[in-house]
C-alpha cells in the first residue's frame, strides 16, 4: 500500500472517530483503497490452527465447503473476493465477529 493511501486512510479513520464521516463511509473507503490481502495455503492453515478449529468448523464460519477449505490449505485453490475479505476480518478480529 502506498504512503499516500496509508495517510488518506489514517485521515478518514480520524474523521470517523470524531464523527465527521460515518462508519459506512469509512468502510466504503477501506474497501476501495485497501486491496484484499492474499493468503498462502500455509497462512490459511496457520490461521485456522491459531483459532483452534477444525476444517469443518472453519468452513462453516466461512459459509464454504470442507472441500474448499482443504483445497485452500493444500494449495490446489486460492480464496478470492468475499472469501479473502472474510479471512482478513477473521484474522484481525477473530471468529467471534461473525457470531455477534
């Protein structure tokens, strides 16, 4: 991420904190400004293991099949789109954010 985008993101987060922009505006900006991260097979496996859940439980949280999670962890397939964003949220906030 470029320095300019980082600074713009920091500014809009500060503006949201003081109530000048809404949380929705901040989210919209983040989605457009911050590219979805990429995850290797090892990173996905490590994240799941860090959360102490099975592939089946992880798949259920992600609304994916166990086969899909297995393929991600074996490097046969890579997550994309919404799955990448969801993995990013889970990595930062934990699984609890999906059930609250």
